[in-house]
C-alpha cells in the first residue's frame, strides 16, 4: 500500500510575492542542491537582489508550476529529476523545500525530508505560512506514528494562532480549526498503527529499473544521503579514468576497486547505469594495466590490484586479470551466470595466489546467489577448501553470511530438507556470526557497518513470518547494539533507509519497537533456559547471574564477545548502558587510543566539572605533547606525572579509546591460527577438544613452528595469558591450549612486543620463559609499575643453557619504558648472555647511574644505547663496545679518568660539548676508538665541516686500526694526512692552542717536525740539517696568488702525493669561489728572481705535486678570464 499523500495548500501561494518579500528560501536542503557549491554562502539569506530580472522571476514561476503540477499528480519521480535544475537559482521560495521534502517521504528518505520541511518552516515568509508548513510536518509525523512529535507540532500551531488573535470571533475560529486538525491527526495516527508493519514505500531501485535514460536516473547533484555517496564514488572513478585517458599514466589509486565497492556495498542496480557508459574506457584502462605488468622490471611488475586500493606487485596472470574484469562487466549487466563462470575460470588458472583465489571464489558465489536452486551449490561451497583459508575480509564474511542466510531460509521453511545436512552450528547462528565478522572487518566504514547491523535485524524480524513469534531475546540484544552504534558513529548522518534494506520499515513499526523495549525493561535476570522458549544465538553466553533492568544479559555477552574478536563493535555497550568503562581498570593500568597513542592511568574517580555520574580517568601520556596539565584541575591536584605537562583527564565513555586488552596467547590465536578452527571453537565451546582430538588440534598450532621472528607491536597486549576456569576439566584445557601455542613457537628467535599495555614485568618473564630459543626481545614503549619475578618460574628445557635460573637473551630493548636503573640491575642478573641493551628515552640523570651496577659490572656488552636521556656527564662505562649517548645534555667529560679500552664506537651527537679540552680528554680516554659521531655540538656548530673534520682527525689517533670512521664517513689515508699536516701548521702559527702533549708528540714524530724555538745553539745555522729535514717531509708549503689580483700570497701545506686534480679542486673551493677547474690555469717559475726565469704550466691532472720541480714556499700563480 502506498504512503498516504500529504496535502499542501497551493491556493494562496503567491510566488511572486515571496520573491519580492522579506524572506526567501534557498538551497539549504538536500533537494535544493546544497552540494553544488553554487548556493549563496549564507543559507539564510533574507532577500533577493533588487537587480533580479523579470526573466529570473519568470523562471522561478515556471519551476514552481512544474513542481506543483507533479506533486498534485503524485508524480514524485519527476520532482526528483527537476532537482538539478534548482542549482542555477541562488535562492528560491521555501515552498520549494516543502514540496521536495514531501516528495522525499515517498521514497523513504525520511531524514532528508525532515530537513527540507524544517528549512521551509524556518524560512516561511509569514506566520500563517509557517503554521501551514508546521501542519504538513505534523501530518508527516502522524503517518510515521510519532505521537509525541505530532503533539509538539500541534502545540506550535496553537501558539502561532493564539499570538494572532484580535477578536472573540478569531478565538472561536481558532478553536474550531485546532479541533479539526487534532481530529485529522488522530485519525492518521490510528491508521498508521493498524498493522504490525507500516506501509512500505516503493523501492527506489525498483522505480529506476524501467528507465532508459542514463542522465535521468541519478543526476550528479541530486539529493543527499546514500545515493549521493554512491554517485560520488562512481564519479570519482569516472574522473580518474578520464584523467588517465588524457595522460595515459598509471593512477595512484585503483578506480576498478572503487567501482567494485559500489557493486558490493551499494548493490548493482544503483551503480548499473553510470558504470555501463564507462565500460569502454574501463576496458582500455584494464588493457593498459596488463601491458604495464608485462613489461619486465628489475624489482617486479607493478600494477594496481583488483582487491587493493594502492599499487601493489602483480601476482596474478594476464588470463586471470582479463577474466576477472569481464566478470565485473557481466555483473554490471546483471548476467550473473556468465559472471560466475568467468570468476570460476579465473580461480582455476593458478593456485599460487591464495588471496586472489579466495576473493574470486567469493565473487563467484555472490553471482550465483542471483540464480535459482542454489542450495546444493551453497552446501558444496561451504565444504570447499577455499572457505577454510585464514584470509579475512569483509567480502568473505559478507558472502558467507548470505550463503548461511539462504540455507537457513530453506531450513526454516522445511524445503528440500533431504539435502540440508548440518551437524554443526545452525545456519541461523552462522549467518549472524558472519554478519558480525563482516562488520568487524569493515574497519572505519560506518555506512557499511550500519548496513550489516540492519541485515541482522531484518534477518531476525523476517523469522516472524514463519515462527510462532519473534526471537525476542536476540532481537532485543542486536537492537540495542545497532542503536548504540548509531549513537557512536556517523551512521545516523549517512543512513538513508529503504534503499538496500527495509530497516526503515522496522524503525517505523512502533508496535514492534515497543515490544522490544518492554522486553528489555522486563528482563530482571537471564537464565540458560529462556522463558520464551526461543533458541538464541547468544545462548552460549547466557549465565544464571542476575543483572540490572537495563542490562539484561549484555554483560555476559560482552565478556564472551571480547574473547571471540568482536571487541571494536561492542566497545561502547558498557558505556551506554552502565556509564562506566567496559573493563575494570586500576591505577597504573595502561590504555591506548584507537590511533595508537598510549597512556598510563594515574587517577580513577570523579571530578566536580563532570559530576558524580561520570567516571573520570587521569592519564599520563607516553607522548608528553598530548598532555594538558600536571594532573590538576581548578587548583586541585589529583596526581603528579613523572614528566611535566604530560597529564590530562578523560571520561570513561570516551569513544576514541580502545577499551579492550588482550593476552599474548589471544593475539597469537587471532593472527596466526587457522580461521576455521577459530570459528569452530566459538561455536562448539568446551566440546572442541572432544570433536577434534588433541592430535588434530596440535596440527593447527604446528603452523607456528616456522616463525623465527614475530612482531606484535600495538596489539593491546597486557598479560601473558588468561586463566580460564571451565566446568569441564577446570583449568586443564586452557593450560594445554597455552602450552600447545608456545610449543609451536619453540623456534622463535626474535620477539617484538613493543608499545603494548604491559605494566607488570612478571608477565613478560612468563612469556619468554616459554620461548627456549629467544635471543632478541623488544619491549620499547611499555611502562612498568611492577617488576617482580613470578614465583616458581619454570623455564623451557633449552632456555636456560648452563644457568637454570636465567634467560638466553642476547638483545633487550627497553627504550621509553621509564624503567629505573635499580630494576635494570636486577634484570641483568637474569641475563648472563646479554650483548645488546637499549635504554634510550628513559629520562635518566647522572645520579641515576652513580650507584648502578651497570657502571661496576665487568660483563661485556657489544652495544649499550643510552640516547635521549638527560645525562650531563659522560658516565664511567668501560663494559660496552659501542656506546650511544646522543641526544643528552652532556657538556663535560670526567677528569683524571682511566682509559676505556673496551669502547670502539661512541655517539655523542646533539649534546652540549663546547670546549676542545673535553675532546682532548676523550682522545686520551679512548685509545681503541674506531667510530665517532660528535656533530651537532656547540663546539662544532660555528665552524665549517672541513674545519671540524680537520680538528677531530688531528686530535684523535686515526688509521685503519684506530679512528677510521668520523660522523658516519670513512676516513682515507690522504684525508688523515692532510688534516694532520694542516693542524700542525695552525698550532705552530699560533692559530690553535693545543695542550694535549702526548698527541702533539705523536704528530711531530709522524711527520718529522721540530718544535719551534726548541733547538740548541747554532741550529739556525745548520743549513744541511734543515735541508735534510725539508727533503724528508712528505708535505710542502706552497704560496698561492691570482695574477689578476694584487692580494698577498696565501701559504698552504700540501702532501707531495696530492694529485693535480685534487690540488686544483682545493684552489677552486678556497680561492676562486668554486670556479670550475676548466676555467682557470696554474703555473710556476723556476729561477724566478733571476733574468733566466722559466714558466712551467701545471696541467696534467693525473700527475702529483711531487712530479713537478717545486721547492719549499714555491709561488703558484692562478690565471682565469674575468667575466
């Protein structure tokens, strides 16, 4: 039955009067084209420009005549087609919004309709017109059986009428009018509640199937809501393809994936017409991708995958891709049998790519769902291997849910029962669980998640057709979940009901919703035997425990749903119904936001600003920049954070947080164990072991044995395992399951559990005690408040090596854990084989290290990282081969220090060293240093890189077995000799004061230099000795001058082995401001002071200075062309 028409009074509507009046409506509503960008910036503009031409008014009147004509004739579809034409008007009368809103009602677009009608009311030009518009709204609410809203509208109408009273006659007329209206509204309310299910709107999908004109079906700028989202997706893909057609370059995102989403998420009918006209260019783009994939590349073939949005490595053949795209096009034409055959052929070509094969098989099943007699094929599909692979995707569970749904329909109608052999969980239960899994994997797509909830509710409501009453228990539970999701997501704003599902019918069914609400409120307790006698998908969750009136059995279900992996969907349930967080948190517990920012709970209680009904958490953030205070509000201090300004407060109902925590064992099961096993465990519960047997069960865990390295960062892990007490076998089952998992991980060597929610170090000990071959452990980003070792800790057989009470770890990372040095000392006692220790970012001070055993221990460490702390002095550490002290506040080196012979690598970047004397002290203390990083300190910030390099090379002993790497660069023999010689000249000229006598003597001895002024009497006259010394030296002094300049000579020392190419490069850089060596020439003179001087060019790049007859203090002349 069609929805009753809503009467609009057109008789006294003067459009021209509204155009010249004080108030005019606009494109503020969905039908008014608000999304075109052409509407005036102010949606409540109050007047049309005085320059409006008569042509403009004529167009408005013509449009009004068309809208009125179509509405009177109940031709609402034609009104939808007129919507794009409204975008050319900056403003139009509010009667337009009213007509559009009343038309949208007939397509089930309730929220958009109310917005249009509400806008018309706000923009009504007169009080009488406003009253008429409110009357239309009242009729709409009455047809939807919204009695309270109807009474509210009636009150508004009464107030407007009362304010306009002038005489007693007016009062009598008002009374008659109100009584008449009240009677009409009551009749409409009564009519709306006659049936259990309200009048169904005609499906918009059905209405467009017979239309042939593509441009008329879904104009780009039609009304808002889900249709607009679909069209946006299609137009986005269309624009991408058009751009590609012009440029013929690979696209970053995959338009094919966007089109596939439109098919699966929103239904093929909606996308059909627009996609059909894109078919030619889709084929061209596909051929382009395949051709690109066939071009050999060194690092593989890069192309967009059909099932991922970004560019990925091609792992499917050309034949598979061509059949896949043809299958998509067949789907667009609704030729499902052809599409299913194409997908089946694509899946059979190659079995190597499991993910691709899985997706294609589910595509095939999706297409087969549109054929008849599917029960046998569905059963074969459920028993195939493809459904049991561990790949998780929303598409997979969406298809599985539909398959189980169809089988359940056959089962409940007792149709062809001979083929329905189901010894496991019921098809009904499996369908519900697959819908939930699909919603879980839909990630942040609120629209899609909401649709899955609607599917669940429609599924349960449909059973009323064939069962003796509704399964009220399940329906009430999922009804609450769906409402909660709407509250916590954007689904309320996106959802336009009635398009793909009929939840709008349910929403309007006041009698049914009242039944659900009464059922929820009447449940004071839930027993395993439900009073209504209906089987429940939630039956395994029910307990005999009593709950509050509002909770009925939600608490027990939440706890189970946590364990089976549906945490994200049910996070807010406890918030909504009880006002406290889902788990029982305590002080020092850890908590994470959904975008992986972690904090420690330092306060739990109530604060005056939020009242006694809102539980508050005081957090100390790991990232101090997220903090807002020091744990105080309004001069009240609730706690003091360890790091200043790193605290803030949140409400326990904050939806930005992950109110879930997991165990290490649980995460391993979720991420690495067989999905089919997990599903069976959920369904079968305690009977899992009996059905599978331990031998079969261990086979599932054996897949873990290939793991050598395991990364589980940001997985919300807070403990090793849960201790489960079951009715059958006590804790034995949980222990055996745990032991099987760790037995599977027996070959694990590297484990990364950084940035999780651990706060008790004993939980970490429990984990690593079960991993006999573990060598490397990453605990970065975990903040511990408890550090004890578990009593009676049992080590795996091969874990302890020679020490039965120690671990075999060789690498331990504890960065950003704020763990104390005292605790570190205790940890080192349990790690006799440790070679690497990372302690960066823990805010250590000098006094923290003074009493630490880390300074006293003789246990050698190959790598000790203490970067990003607050140390001011280099600690006296002589037990580390590589020492990282970067990003501290170090400005001094201890005096009178003994030599640190073990340190071969030192990193002092980004500290506060400002004196060369500190560098000289390091040179004396580190005789075996081979690698040094010291850039970004004040001592070197104000000098050039060359100057810094020269000074550091000269102050340390450099060579192949000494310092050979400086600031990340390898030092060459030539570079070392140049730097040392230059340094000697600077010291001898007095430019550099150097008081490191041992190092100075080494330099003089190396290059045969004599200390200036250090000789005995007559030394200056010993020309033969001086000549011998000069000839012995491997370097030579040269005086440089440009012939174009009158400046003085520049004297520099050079190695005689310096190549001419390097020599000219030096001159280019230091003398000629980087002039190319091709643009200047060098020469010198022999017998320069006599009449027989001869000019000699220096031009052989491959020769050295030693190849020329150069004498000490030889003049070298530089010539170049000016300009």
